C-alpha cells in the first residue's frame, strides 16, 4: 500500500525543514510501510525516555550527541538535535535515578553529572523535565481524539481508555522520531476502527480498592487473548483515575492490551452496545474470586516471613495516595533495618514536603523518592546490594513490581504482594503476615 504524504510531510522528508526532521520522517515512513499504514497523523503530545539510562551504555560512548544520534535516531553519530516539533508538547518520562537522593541510592557523582548533561541536551531541545511514569498527575492530559506517543506502557492504556486519546506502544525510539517531526503512522489505536471492543469481561466479584483494581488488571491480562480490546462490565463501583492507573499498569505489564473499555465510565463506552460498535463480542469471559486468588498467589509468596524492602508507588503515587499512607501510618515507626520507599514525581514530592508528609515518612524511617522506581534502582549494583543485603523478603503494592522485579534478585528472597496497608504493616512489624 502506498503511503500518502501531505506537502509539508514531503518537504520534511526532502530535508527542507532540517536534518533532524528529515531523519525522523525517514524513520516514521519506514515504520508506516512496515505497518501497512497509508497516512500519518499529527502527534501533539509526547513523553520521552530521556536521560543517561543503563541500556545506552552498550554504545560505549559518554557523548550525548553521539548517543542520541545512534541509539535514539539510528543515524550518523553527529546528528544534532535542535528542537522537537513545535506542534508536540514534550516532557520527560522517568530518569535513571532520583538525582536528589544520589547518596542514599549509592549513585556516583560521575553518573549524576552524566545524566545532567543528557537532560540539559533535551531541555535545550524543548523537553520539559517532569520525569514521571504517570504524566497525567502533572498536567500531561491528552483529550479525546488527540494523538500522543509515550514510552510508558500503562500510560498508553490509560490515555487510550480513560481519556479517549489515541496512541500505541510504539517504543522508545519511535517516540523520539514522532516528537521530532510531529507525525506517527495512522495505525492501531490511532484508527477509530481498531478501538472497538473485541471481548466482554464480566466481573462477578466486588472491586473497590486500588489493590482490587491492580489485581483485576493482572487477572484480565492473564485471561483475554492477544490483541484484545476488553470491555469490562459488572456490579463494581466505577474507579477514579487513581484506581484506573493501577488497572492500566498491571494489565499492560502482563499482556499486549493497550486499550480497554469500562461501561459507563470510559468515553467510548457509554453503553455496552457503543463499546462494541453495535456488534456482538467475539468472546465472553467471567472473572470470579477463584481467578483473582489464583493470580494473587502467582505474585505473592504464600509463607509468612521477614521483610527488609518495601516499595510503594507503581505507577507513581499521587499526593492523595501519599496522604493515605501517612494517615494509616499515624505515629508508628518502621522496624529497624527496613528500607521503605514511596515513588512519585518531583513536583508531587515537593507538595508532599509542603504538606509535611515527607517529614512524617522520614521520621518513621522511610523516604519519598522521585523520578524513577525500583527497576532503575536495581539496575545499579551498589544500590541493589545496599537494599537487599541480608534481605529475606521484599514487598510491593503493585503487580508490575511483584511480577517484574524478582528477575533482578536472588530467587531465595521472598516476594510479597498486597495492598499499601499490608505493606505499611509489614514495614512496621518487619514481617509479612499471610492472610
């Protein structure tokens, strides 16, 4: 199929708007041809995986221009980034570490300075340094029909589903190309025809808490076939955005689902008939208590035991979620030797500072971290050793962490998965109780 370009797109491809846009358009056109797309659409919002991330070290260069040119753009090593597209609002996704907690995380001065050079390069090109996996918490909110790119899988699913915006899990490099030229192939969820529901998922148990929604996402992902657009229906109380982000994170990490509908909540599913475009579902699945319990057991060790490391905030916590931790913790302190981390965005941590929440967490023996998550921490051997030295167990309130992080530590360390309240109790007692 032939790819049809506008005159402006053709001009970019011919280099009339600079080398960076030309290279970006070449990549986007090749991408479109592979996908079979016949036209492009305008990208107006992007979150980009900026920073001196560990995977870039394979190139063996500390030069930011060379690294971005080769690793992100697939071009000659001296391709200079001047500005991203003027039509695209760009902000950074997570960085390799919390740059204000380098001492605590065993991050060297050299690595911190290297990351600062990388981030300045992107700042100069127009990227806002927000640094979060949950950009909707900081004002990055694409509206219905708006086309976006993002490097965060849960963000793809949430924005497609809850906001009615249009995006695909394109990958890190394609995000940079799209942001540079302001275009992405009109394919996948950019095409209205691909946004209709494919299967009906009937939820036959009460779903209320954030933990319920997190576990439900994992369970649905283990249930529906590849390529599904599930439509959720049941007697549950409709989730707010914070609960929906937990559903999105766990569903995205265990499946290739990049959009779902909740009847009566998401904008393209006012009714079940609307969600399916008047067609019958290809299949109907039932989610019962046994299904949820089976998936919980996949993620949580079934024997009680000591814990050393507890991490909350995947995706990043909102200010309201940090307040929930503080309110539940009260005047209690964490057990000796416990490493307790809450992860959020820098701007939200600053609000937590103003509210006094950070001080309460610190006085209890924990801390609030910003800009990344344990995946980044555990990539650094010094950080991981400090946290896990002598650990018998670790605990998380997110299926994404409980399913993905165990590959980064010894199999003899028990992984526990439960609500934020179970995690707080474990941090206070130094012990995970199996209920």
